[in-house]
């Protein structure tokens, strides 16, 4: 090939490339695109106050009950109801009759459950009596909310506190001897 012919081919090739340059620009950008990229994620969490429960009085108390008569005594709201009137000592002899009261504290606005056992045994010496326990808080007691006045008027508006009462039914036997009968049970609360 003659040098003149080679020169013409090179000039023609350069012109072709110059004319195609506007088309190669976008294609060149695509050819040089990144094959990886990095994004930023966020992470966080809010630490809340732990939940706690504490008694607010001396506990569930049926007061004075006349023995040697079978029947039930139901305590609710500080009043006894007797299935057998022979167990009733009379209003002036009733003694201290009260619900057990508990306070739940925790993070305002969080929901929690209350677990109350079905019954507890109270004893004096060798004598035992059964008490069926009843949560006297609103019917929604399985989904109570801290810091909400809709469930219980005693809830603190900004303190994250909920107060509830436990009443019960004492099953008297005709053979229960006189004396002070006592027992304990565990109330449980847990965030839901």
C-alpha cells in the first residue's frame, strides 16, 4: 500500500470518528458506569422503663367472720356479701374489710397484662380455707395501658402508673376453727 493511500485511509477514519463522536459520548458514559454503589442506613431504639408492681395496702381482708357455718363470703369494694347470714358478725363487728390494692409503674403509654391466680389457700394451724381471687379492675384488665385514664380513674396522667384492686370469695367450712387465717399469692404484670 502506498503512503498516499495509507494517508487517505487515516484521514477518512479520523473523519468517521469525528462525526460519530456525538453518538459515542452517551455510550462512553454507559461504558464507564459504576458496578457498585453505597447507601446509608439508620438504626436506633428507645430504652423504656421497666415494669414494676407494688402493694398499696395491707392486702385483701375479709375482716371478722362468724365460724361454724359453711358458706361463702365475697369481698368487693370494701364490703362483704354473705351467702349464709350466720357468718355475718354485724356491721359494728366487721373489722377491716378491704380489697388488695396494687400499683403498676412503667413507661407511659405502653400496654401490659395482669395475671391473677384463680385462688389462694389461707391457713390457721392445720385448718385451710380457699379464697377465689377476682381482679376488680375494668373488664379490659388483660390490656391495661399505662398513662391512660380511660381504664381506671386512678391512673396518673403523666406518671406511667396504674392502680388496680383484687377482691375475692372465701369458702367457709363448718369445721374451720377460730383464729387469724393468712396466705399469700403472686400478682404478675408484663408488657405486651
